[in-house]
C-alpha cells in the first residue's frame, strides 16, 4: 500500500502590507517548524506598490506577484494553483491571525476536507458590520441547513484537490471565504470549526466594503439555487400561496366574488413550485444523482 505523506502550503494574500508582512511570514515559518511534515510559504503580492513583495521575499517566502490588484479571491486562486502541498492553508497578511494555530488546523485536517478557524463572537468586526454579518450567517445557516459558527473567516485549511475543483465557482473578491464554505457544504464535503483568537489590525482599518456584503448575499443565493434550489423556490411558493389565499378570502368576504389578484397569486405559487422542482431535477442530473 502506497503511503502518501502530508505536505502543507501556506498561502498569504497580501496587498499593501509593508508593515505587517515580515512578521507574518516569520511567524508562519516558526509555526511550520512544529509540523511533522514538509511545508512551503507562498505570498501572493496582489499588485502592491509599497514593497510588500520584496519584504516577504527577504523574510523567506516564495513570492508570486500580480501586475495589478486583482482582489483577495484572485490572490488565493493564484496561490492554490501554485501550491504543491496536499493541504493549503489561508492566513491573512494583516497580522490578525495567530500563526501557531496552523498546527491545530493541520491536525484537524487529517479528518476533514476543510477546517476553519472560528473567531469568538464578532471579534475583529466593526460595529456597523455586525448586523450584516448576523443576517448573512442566518441566511447561510438556513439555506445550507448547517450550523456555521463563522461564515467568512479567512483562516482555514483545506484539501488542495477539493479547492481546485471549487475554483470555477470562486469569486475574485472578499466573498471567496464565504463562497468556499457554502460550496463545500453543498458538495457534501466534511467541514469542521476550531475556535481561534485574533488580534486587531495594525492600522485597525478594514478593506471590506458594504458592497461586498451585497455581493455575498447574491453569491449565497446563487450557490444554493445551483445545489439546492427547493430551499429557495418552495418558501417563495408558500408565501405566494398564502398571499393568494388572503386576497381570495378577503374578496369573498367583502364582495362575494373571487379576486383577480388572488387567482394570479395562486397561479404564481403553483408556477414557483413547479419551476423549483424542474430546476431541482436539472441540478440532480448535472450532479449525476438518481432517485431512490
């Protein structure tokens, strides 16, 4: 029986992180010294103009440079394709993550396809972003029927082959972490969460914009429609049916006749249900599933 040794690639996407990148790379190298396997450190310099790439290279990382800023997700895609390890680990370049948690992530990865570092509470999130994160978390939990402790944590370890298969679905922006979580659950991969502590950013400034939240909602809905469309269409059908019944009952009570609005809503309810069933069958065929 052929024994495949564990190898790990740590990917650090970096954009304008001159102040932090050296400490992060050195911390990762130190943590890798505690692993009982081969490892490599890859910094994807995503169009930085402040010397981030040069500092990372001097600190001992393998540096891949984008000619201009493509986005967080694009940097991770580049790192995944360049990685040689069986396990890839994503860690931020802003110094928030504790590199020593790499050992824990690798240990858990032996039993799971993906292991995510779950931040305690809303650590590291500005107050104005917390309502949006709560809503996104609720939506993801409902649509995937899973309890997701931390939807968009960027600190995670996953099987590289799985990551490569998911790449066509992954966005180039900050929604990469969220999308990879939803896609992993939707494809039936095993996912585990371990608690982690994070530090404040050096400049205490987040580069995530409000528009990223709307993009994330759109991506979550698109992914669930792609993998489990009935979770979207059946609730819509039910709500439309209730509205139709309400219009019809009100019309009979007030005027003793049927309501056009009620009939339209009831017909729409049937159409939503039938369309959802049709899309669900198409999705099942594309995934090679059979009934029974």
